[in-house]
């Protein structure tokens, strides 16, 4: 191993055990030999590692301080290499105690093999995630190498903030309907005889609507959990997308919307669509509700054949799903939903499918479009947002339509 002017450790040539060593994993193997490289020669420079890497020798002096470590700690690699570990990396725990004096890696118990990842503080109070590995020449032998990994906490902080926002949103959204349900049921139980039948019906209908709202919110949370973990299942069946669109429009007109507000264009013939009918209904319901609630003028729904390219979104589909046809092309169905409202500002379009995006109007959880995108991608499709011909928002999703392989 050579240490350049930058302080980075670079491996050169294969690693061979010393004479008399038992080889990798045995006493005095390559990972415990101070005279050899830090690891096997995989052609990787420590500066290529995404996390900070600091290595100290058996005397506690730094022999490797990669570029990521220099960036995270704001200590130049040239200054760190050759310095005592406590000076190059002066860490403290959250109670202000000096970390290396507290853990004593060189003089502590010889049965220890490292320190699990934990939050520590750099000078100035910046928080980092640190884990350590004690490399010994043989079990319970002296420490020959101290290998430390350092990571910033920004990504974890973002995840924690996202989880906190989700919990706060759910708590807020649950409080209102549950308060209503509790209030109406308590009132009915206490004063049942004082209300007329019409009043009782009105209160029970309100309770039923609020209970449905709670049910939808819980379903959204379950969908988010499955999407984030890649476990959203797609149960493919033949789906008539035109009939599904018509069913949703009938539902809106039954709830008071004018039939003239909807314009449906279906280009025939459509290829056979194999998809999860419940999840297709979820996509259509969300997009149409957004267009009706936040848009203006005519809501146009267009369904047409499309050519799609395979996109790997990292979602796991059910075994046996296959979309590619013998001609090498992938056939799909495109559905476009557009309105004539003010549309979505250009600067907001990149955030439309993220959690908690609500646009200019408040209301809802802001999770619907995030779930829609996850469902579309779980089908192997794509979804985009743009500006429609009438100036309003336009959402377009394309789903591959090939039958599962076991039916091909």
C-alpha cells in the first residue's frame, strides 16, 4: 500500500500472506498483516468510496484518510495521514465525552471486534454516523488495524423528516373524522328519543362518510408502505379501460356533476389490457377527482393504443409477467386526463408525484399522486404531467398490455 500526497491509500498488486501464514481468515491472514495492503486488490481506490474511510495502524496513527472523510470532517487528508487518530478525528459522543478515550480500542477488552454505527459529534457540533472495526492478528490478539467508516446524517435526517411529516399528516387527517364519529355517536346514544328520523339519518350518514374517509386513509398508508418496500402486488386480469372510465364518470354525475363536463375519446381498436382492476380504478379515480376538484371547464379523458419502452422502476412484479411481443415492440394503452383550469406551475411539476404535494389548494393528504405513480410503475408503466390543450393540467399514463407469460 502506498500513501500519496493527498493522503489516500492505494492498493497495488495482489495481496499475498506472509510466509507461514494460514491464508485469508486465519491467524495473521492478509487483513491482519500490517505489512500488506488494507484489503484484496479489487482495483478500487479509497477515494472512490462514497463513505468516509479512516484507517489507523497498530500505533494509532492514521495511514488512510480518503476524500469522503476529508469532505465530511473538513480536515485535509495530507494533515490527517501520519497524525494520531485522536488528533485527526477528534470525535465526541452526544454527552461531550471524548470518544477514543471512552472506547479505548487499543487498550480495551481484546474480545471486542468493533463499534456499531452511532451518532457522534465533530468539532463544531456537526453530527456524523460512525462505525469502527478492530482488525486483530488473531482472536483476542492486539489491534493491527482500526478501520472507521464515517457518513453524513443528511439522508437519514431527510428520511426521519419524511416519516415525521407522514405521522403528523395522518394524525391530522384522522382527528377530524374520528372526532365527528365520536361526537355524533355519543349524541345519538344520549339523546336518541329527542331526534326525528330525518335527523338520525343525517347524523348516521355523516358517521358513515367519516368512517369511509378513515378507511381510505388507512388504505393509502398501506399502499405507501408496500410501494416504499417494493412489495406492491399486481394481480393481473383482463381490464376494459373504456368501461372503467365510464363507470367513474357515472359515479361523478350521480354525485351532482354535470354529464356535459366530461368528454371521453376512445380510439379503437385497443389492445387487450392485463392489469389489476382495483388498482386501475384507484388510478382513474384519483386523476379524475383531481381534475374535477382542482381543474375547471371540460375534463377530457382520452384512451388510445401506444408503443412503450420497458422501464425498470425497481418494483417487483408477480412472477410470470411478460410484456414484450414477438415483434420486439412493447404494446401499451395510454390514458390521458386533462382539464381547462389554471394548470400546474412549471416550477412545481417536478414535485407533483412526491409525498404531500397538494398544489395551490389545501385539502387531502397529498399522497394520492405519489400512490398513483407507484401503482403505474408497479405495472411496468410510466406517468407524466404537463399542460393540456386547454391550459389546464394533463396527466398521461401508459401501461404495457401483454398477457402474463403463463397464458402466452
